[in-house]
C-alpha cells in the first residue's frame, strides 16, 4: 500500500453534515490523516478519499459470534493457567474458573476469553494435552453452569481449539495470527468459526528481547492486512475476522504508544478491532504501578481511549469496572444510556 488512510474519529451529539459514519458504530469523521512511508503525513477532507477506502471505513461491521458491533463490547480474560502475568493460578481450578465466569457475566461481559497457555514475555510453549486439560473442562463447566454468552478459546493450536469448540467455544483467538499451526485456520474455516487475528513480532519466549520496526504503525498494519487476506484466500470471510494490533507482543513502550495514538488506522482493514492492553507492563511503567493488580485505572483509561477511536471490543481483566466506565463514558458524550 502506498498511502494509508486514518480517520480522525470524533464522537458526540453534534455531527456536521460532512461527517461520515465509521464502520456502523458510534464514531464519525470529517477528515483523514494520510500516512506514507515516503512522504510527510497530511490531513485531507473525507470527501477526497478514494472510493475503496470509503467502503473499508464506512461499511457496518457484521456481528461476531452473535454480538452486534454498533456499541462497545467487553471480552473478559479468564486464564486457567498457573503462570499468567496478572492472574496466574487464580482460575486453574475449574470451580474457581466457573465462579470467575459467572462474576464476569453479572458484571456485564459480552464474551469470555479462556486461555490455557501463558503468552507473557518469556513464556514457554505448553504441551497440547496440558492446554486442553486446562481449558476444555472449564468451558464445559461454564456451559453447565448456565453461561450462554459467547466463549472464545485463546490458543495457537488446532487440537486445543477442537476440544474447546466441542465443549461450547464460539470463537478462536490466536495470538500468532494463525501463523503457528497450519491446521488451525482450515479448522476454523470448516466450522465457519469467527476468529481473532493478532499481530505479534516473534514468539512469546523471546519477543520482548529487542523488538524493532521500520515504522511500527504501518508495519503492523501491513502484517495484519497480509494475514487477513491469507485467511480470506483460505475461505474465511473478512466478516468473520476480528483484528488485534497486539499491544505488548514484540513491542516496547514507544511502539505501544505509537499504535494507541493512531489505532483508528486499523479500521482500514475492514474488520472490527479488538484492543487488548489490560494490566500490561507499559501501564505499570507510565502509571507507577509495578504490581499488575494495581493497573485497573490505567487499563480503563487505555480502553476508553481506544473506544474514542472507534475500537469495537476491549479485552480486559476488570470486567465490572470497565463496564461501569464505558456506560458513563457513553452517557457523557451521547446523552443516552447504553
């Protein structure tokens, strides 16, 4: 791509006649920032956009796993691991996982994301059977407990996804962007499963050592566009794909901030966007919170900043607190109640 078009997203009750609705959601824009690898950025009116860019930016996003995307959605993090960076060990027991899932449902979660392999910086690969034994029983127990909300399985492995879907999972969330296991995308295509494609530079065990980019914003965009197009060629419709720029996955603090400042560029992928920044290291660094459990305020601030740029879904640890913040944020700018 020669030029990249980033909508300068606005929200609020007063909308100019020249405003263009963004992706069928709550945001709109009158101007775009044109980015390039070879020329300075410039701002142009939305009316000067090429037709193909207009279609990408304005087409309403199709529901994902039964969830409409015309309002912000919350993905709750439920790790059944002993070693995740923030909640490791808390939900390794099935009963504790069910209690946490029920609390999330009561707190306003829209989809529960269950993972059995830590992908924190420095984490090592978990054997397939171990990961299945951590996740499949938890999903089955959540369904038995009456959870009817969508459930996603956070995995890079086909066999783990197969077991999770058999127990009632509805979406596959792969931090490798479907580059780790060549069998995973065909499995999702065969079963018409929605997927989340995340960008990561490197493997979790080493991704934090020395990440580098020519232009992190454009490099991540190009990588996601390539992978989404590859999945499309394999039979997975773009309407079934969520895109996640992968905050913290092979990115340092400066990289993370560059992505967050211009995350609205990723609407040009023509997919709904997922932002997963909850409790991550950069929040602790900037917010003076060495302990991950003390990063809730900063995590909510980042989530709201993403929603203000039209991000459709946020992945969080603190569901009830985030739900409350979104409800008040929405009411304050729209004069309406969600």
